């Protein structure tokens, strides 16, 4: 069973969302950050709204 999701502010760059997602699934945090940047550029900023929502709801 993977660990529960939580913000990883110690290893995070902004709010710890990408680092928390990476810890939850065992991925590299850099890949999650790149995916959010690509999502923000391709989705006209919708990934930014998702990022902020996760940061406000989690922990």
C-alpha cells in the first residue's frame, strides 16, 4: 500500500504539491513538475488552477 498523499513542503519548490504527488506514487518529482508545466502551457493555465486547488485542499 503506498503512503497517503500529503504536501511535501520540505522537498517542494513552491507549495509541495508536485513533491507530494511524486512521493505518493514513487515517481521522480522533476517529472511531475515538468508534467504540470506542460499541462499549464497546453491547457491554457488550467493545471495552475488544479495545482492551487490541491494545495488548498491537502493538509
